[in-house]
C-alpha cells in the first residue's frame, strides 16, 4: 500500500472513530435524560410537591446548559 493510501486510510479511520464517539456521547446524554425523566415522573407520583420542585429545577438546569452551550459556540 502506498504512503498516500495509508494516510487516507488513517484519516478515514480517525473520522469514523470521531463520528462513533460523538454518537456514543449523544446516546449517553439521551439515555441519561430518559432515566432522569423517569425518576422525576416517579417522584411526582409519590410526592407531587417534591416532583414539581425537581421538575422546575431540571428546567432551570436545561436553560442554564443551553446558555452555556450558546456561549461556547
């Protein structure tokens, strides 16, 4: 294999690994969000006042994270 082909293969491999890593991070974030949502729903069933307070705090965190993300872009 020529050096150019080897370099192209390495670049393609790195690009695929990067895409897979990004997909894994997004999947993990979605999984965490689903799990957190289920916990909040359960808390709301068990004790509505605590569930509402947790939901409100979660909404504030989401807004805060979006703000940080926008500032970082």
